[in-house]
């Protein structure tokens, strides 16, 4: 019985430690990126596909080194040099739709002339990478805007 209680105690301590540790490590992103410090740059500078293709895309090092020849604040110089060498930063895409849904940024941003904020909330002003998508896009979010904007509500327009 005592063994069982001890085990339960350990489990609780581990669980609390995990919860306490969670906020600090909750960002999945490799670099403490800060959108607010980059407000002067156009969104499309870093999300290059947004006006041309379906995907907005996340930026690679070649974009960063135009302004950060040396490591930006919060990133160790050897790590930055290593990333610059591979040219790659492993950003994690957080906003994602299931495979059966079709979505095009170009369609919404160029033809629909919608502001990023109408779907992504205030991420453009964030001071640290969010732990989860800043705004959750459900079918009803898509459909209610399509109703307002008189865009297609056909199942086949959004689903393959
Ligand atoms: C158009 C120029 C420009 C580009 C491109 C750019 N940055 Fe920056 N970045 C800045 C400026 C300006 C600052 C603010 C400098 C300061 O506060 O000392 C900054 C600050 C930062 C900081 C420090 C944030 C903080 O909290 O202090 C990080 C990290 C950073 N940039 C990462 C990146 C990454 C990663 C990329 C590529 C995806 C990138 N930057 C692309 C101009 C740029
Ligand atoms: C009508 C809604 C909508 C608008 C407007 C919109 N997005 Fe998105 N965005 C999405 C959806 C939905 C996804 C996920 C797409 C997927 O998984 O196929 C996404 C994904 C992204 C991603 C993740 C990377 C990628 O390629 O999927 C980035 C970055 C992004 N959007 C940036 C932007 C920027 C910048 C703007 C404004 C210029 C913008 N978005 C406007 C709905 C929108
Ligand atoms: C200097 C480069 C840079 C600029 C400029 C920039 N972003 Fe980003 N963006 C990033 C990076 C790096 C990430 C991934 C880390 C993070 O979320 O902070 C990101 C992530 C995002 C995401 C989350 C994608 C997902 O998977 O959910 C959205 C949405 C987004 N940016 C929108 C915007 C909008 C809107 C603007 C303009 C107001 C903008 N970004 C300007 C570099 C940039
Ligand atoms: C804030 C408003 C808004 C939201 C949210 C939105 N859309 Fe749209 N969507 C539009 C508008 C406006 C158009 C018409 C653009 C044009 O002029 O072609 C459109 C067009 C489309 C089209 C092309 C339809 C056709 O006629 O073939 C598809 C597919 C689509 N959206 C999918 C989605 C999906 C999937 C989501 C949710 C993840 C979504 N949209 C969220 C406003 C929105
Ligand atoms: C404007 C775009 C749009 C239209 C129109 C649309 N859907 Fe969807 N649908 C979505 C998106 C986005 C998702 C994924 C939502 C999520 O993951 O929360 C989805 C998810 C679904 C799912 C899966 C639900 C689940 O729980 O996984 C079904 C089934 C579905 N839609 C059926 C339909 C049918 C039937 C119609 C026509 C009456 C329709 N959809 C019209 C965008 C749309």
C-alpha cells in the first residue's frame, strides 16, 4: 500500500513539474521570433507565397540574413552560423487544414482583398511565437464569411 502511495506521489510531482515547466517550453519554434520587432517589413517579405500561391510559406535564412548578417538577439552566434550554412530553419506550421480541404492564399489575399487579420488575428503584432495557431479556422468560420461576402458555399468548392 505504501509503495502505491509513494508511486502516486511521484506521479503527482512529475505532473506538477511538467505543468510548471510547460509555459517556458510551450513554443515549438526553433527561434524566439518577434513579429512586433519586424512591423516595418511587409508580411510578404517573409511569407513569400502569400500573394502568388496557395501556401503562404515560412521564411528561410536567406531572407533573414539580408538584415541579420550576425545573429539576432536571443540566438547564439554559432547556432546562427550553422543555420546560415544549411540555409534552413525548421519552423513548425501551426495553422493547418485537413487534406480534404482546398485553400488558396492568393485567392483570398489578392482576389478577395482580405486582410491577414481576418483569419490570423493579431499574430502580426506578437512578441513571441505562439504555442498554437493564433486563430482556429473551423468550417463554420469559412462558411460564415463566405455567406457575408457572397463567396461560394458549395461543398465541392472547399472539399476534394
Ligand atoms: C528587413 C530587415 C529584417 C529582416 C528581413 C529580418 N529581421 Fe529580424 N530584426 C530586424 C530588426 C530591425 C530587429 C530589431 C533589432 C533590435 O531590436 O535590436 C530585428 C530583431 C530580430 C530578433 C530579436 C527579437 C527580440 O525580441 O529582440 C530576432 C530573433 C529576429 N529579428 C529574427 C529574425 C529572423 C529569424 C528573420 C528571418 C525569418 C529575420 N529576423 C528577418 C530586421 C529584420
Ligand atoms: C481567408 C483566410 C486567410 C487569410 C485572409 C490569410 N490566411 Fe494565412 N492561412 C489560412 C489557412 C486556412 C492556413 C492553413 C492552410 C493549410 O493548411 O492548407 C493559413 C496558413 C498560413 C501560414 C502558414 C504557412 C503556410 O504556408 O500555410 C502563414 C505563414 C500564413 N497563413 C500567413 C498569412 C498572411 C501573411 C496573410 C495575409 C497577407 C494571410 N495568411 C491571410 C487562412 C488565411
Ligand atoms: C521578418 C520575417 C517576418 C515578417 C515580416 C512577418 N512574419 Fe509572420 N512569421 C515569421 C516567422 C519566422 C514565423 C514562425 C514563428 C512565429 O510564429 O513567430 C511566422 C509565423 C506567422 C504565422 C503563423 C503561421 C502558422 O503556421 O500558423 C502567421 C499567420 C504569420 N506569421 C503572419 C504574418 C503577418 C500577418 C505578417 C505581417 C503583418 C507577418 N507574418 C510578417 C516571419 C515573419
Ligand atoms: C473573411 C472572409 C473569408 C474567410 C474566413 C474564408 N474565405 Fe474563402 N473566400 C472569401 C472570398 C471573399 C472569396 C472570393 C474571392 C474571389 O474574388 O475570388 C473566397 C473564395 C474561396 C474559394 C474559391 C471558391 C470558388 O468560387 O471556387 C475557396 C475554395 C475558399 N474561399 C475556401 C475557403 C476555406 C477553406 C476557408 C476556411 C479555412 C475560407 N475560404 C475562409 C472569403 C473568406
Ligand atoms: C468555405 C469552405 C467550406 C465549405 C463551403 C464547406 N466546407 Fe466542410 N469543411 C471546411 C473546413 C475548413 C473543414 C475542416 C474544419 C476543421 O478542421 O475544423 C471542413 C470539414 C468538413 C467535414 C469534416 C468534419 C470533421 O469533423 O472532421 C465534413 C464532413 C464537411 N466539412 C462536409 C461539408 C459539406 C457536406 C459541405 C456542403 C454542405 C461543406 N463541408 C462545405 C470548409 C468548408
